[in-house]
C-alpha cells in the first residue's frame, strides 16, 4: 500500500469535441480501477464551487488522467451527482473509452447499408441487394432472382488478415471509424500477436457486440488493447501491446501480497451435443467429444451438455433445390451435390461451437491476489508492472501461481492514496458467471433458428 497526502498525477477536462478546458487542481477524492482489456471506471469528487463545475456537467464532457508521467485513463463523464449547497461536493462518474467497443455492433458487412434497397438478380453481384450478407463466390454464384442463394450471413474476413493485431484494427476500423465516423484513429499495424488466421480462430461475426469480437481475438494470444486519448489530443487512438513477464515470484514475506484466495472447480462439461440448424425432425444434431476421453479419465467423471449451435455457418444449397422438404439440415453433409469445401466450412463452424462449449465448461483454477506497492514493486509509469503483465505469486505452502495483472484499484481520499494491483480473477465469482450466461443468451438470439 502506498500512502501519501496528495494525488500524484493530473486530471484534465475537455468538452465533447476534445477541446481542452482546464485541469482539476485539487480533487477531494478519487476512487476507481483500471482494467486489463475491459471497461475502466472512476469516481472523482470535487468541490461544488470548483470553477470547472459548469464544464464537467456539460453533456459529453471528457477526462484524461496521468499517473507517474504516463497515461492512466481517458474517457467520458457519464454521470454527475452533487449537493445543492456550495459547501458540498460533486461526484463525477466516468467510464473509459473502452465503452466505444461496448456501444458498437459489429455488422455482418460494415460497408453496406443495413436494409436491402434492391432485389437480387441471378448472376449479379449487387451489394444493395445483399445488404447485411456477402456473396463470396462472386456474381456467378448468385442464384435465382429474388433469393439469397449463394449469399452468406456472416462477416467475411479479408484474406490479408493474418495476425491478431490486424484483425482487431480491421474490425474496429470498419465499424467505428468507417461506418460510424467516431473520432478514433488506428495506430500503425505492426502485425503483433499470433497467426490467428492459420489457427482458425478468427471469430464468426453476426451482429455481435464489438467488445465480444475483440475479446475473442484477444484471448488467442494475450495481447492488450487500448483506446486512449492522449493529453490535449483530439482523437482516441486504438493500439495493442504485448504484456511483459515478471520472473521473480512475489511472496507474502516480501510484503507485496496483502490478500487473496484461490479456487478449483471440476469440469461442468466434458462432452457436448450440439443442436445445429433445422427444426424438429429436420434438425442436425452433432456429438462433440474432441478431447473428452482425456478429461473424463483425469477426473473420473462424465458431464454431457446440450449447446445450441444454430448460428453456425450458413447452409448453401445448389440452385434448383427448393425451399421445401428437400432442404434437410441433418442430411446436408450427406448430399453428393454439396461441394466438399462448403461441407468443411459448415463442419468447422460446428466444431468451433463444440470447442467453445467445452472451453466454457472446462475445469478451472482461479486465483486473485491483492498486491501492495513496495520500493521494488510498483504499478504504472515506465518502470512498474502494467495491466496484462504476467506475474507469479507464492502461496503460504510455497505453491507458485501464475496469472496476469487484471486490474489496479485506486483510492485517494482523506489525504491518503492507496494503489492495489489485482492478479487474476476468481472463476467462481457469481458476477462473472452471470455475465457469461447473459453473453451466451445474447449470442443465441442472433442465431438462424430455422436455417434450412
């Protein structure tokens, strides 16, 4: 814990157009946290008679925060509460610019209009007729006029998207900058991260929250993603970074570890029955058991679950196959008139759903540790640990646990300042479980429930 009598940083105020207004010189209190690949939040208390009050309560007012001469936070003031008396306080609630990802939908085809403004014509590639769909095979694959034969309803990644950084900046650029014209700039793409394309980990996108898409990409190789407005800059810059690895274990005896706990959970899913496209007798069911025997032997247990997979890749039928009883999803891969590459694409999408189901239900070990700053261990600045950095902590029994800095909490008030880096996240946290359940439910609502 670091205890001092002042806030060792600066807080600048801007209007909604990024025009610098002034600096909050004497905040009464500051409480909040910065989060690795997530929404950071702060509440800043100022005097009700502070000269900047009219500016901070203006719609769209923005904040940047500097800590140890480095960028800590930038974002929008999203709520203000205060006293009617000049002797009271005003509390500024602010959210980081990560909120842009939470408040943006990743479209199937960002460059196209949302609604179709023309009817499809056979052997014609017309984006106005496709709207939120693609015709990956070109004009010759557009089937009968007035139909969507040959079209697919998922985002099509450009062939040049190979690395994780490229994927992130592509999908953010197309939706946030090109489509919505937000005041955002992409930093130079240095092709950091792994080859996510070859690994087959580029996400399927169908009107997902942009944050969910980015988090799926980030989970591939542990990159950090930032959206920050530099002090007195007029844009929000999107960039990635590669977290560091700190080799020296942190111990209780060193005074760095001041609290924490760990937990172990057995698997909640070792195999999955996937419900693919179709209704009733037509529906395609798949038994996904990749890796199941290893898990079940290790734990001496078998946990079977059902997972909806109707949002898997579109079933593309040859022209002439009518929209009737001949389009049976459970027979799709058995048909001789379906090209092998289309069957492979479909099966890969089902396998991806199965893997996600087993990943969600895998055995989990969780650790959370509260750390204190010391002379040799600090957070932030140019020399301290950063969000996403990997550290190893030693428990009382000498067991070593390795995880990343997921959050850092700040608490300034009553002339005391405390900085608490947090390692890891408890897997049995009910808030995390509820959030995951809501995400799964939202994803299921985007499915094509009767994709025949």
